[in-house]
């Protein structure tokens, strides 16, 4: 895709790359100059423990049974 086309249709091109996962090469006078590719999300890591992966629901509220144990109810 030419840089002129990419500039004119940037939002549509971004949406297409996100939807399809297929990178788009942007050219300038027929020469490839850049590749627009989808981002691969990095897994969350905790502090100094690079092997420890933090789950996506880490910040979710605790279930009532767990919350009661922390509050001394169980």
C-alpha cells in the first residue's frame, strides 16, 4: 500500500490489521518503508519474578467465601 493511500485510509487500515491480523507493507515510490502489524499483548509479570505470570482477573473482586476468610469470618 502506498504511503498516500495509508495516510488517506489510516483508520480503515488499522481496523483491517486488527481484525485480520495480517500485516500491511507501506511503500514510498514503490519501495517498502514500513510494516504495520498487529500488536501481540505481553503477559503481565509481577515485580522481580519474571517467571510469575499475573492472571487477567487478578484485580477481580474476591468471592464471598474467600473474602470471609480474609476478614476472619471463617
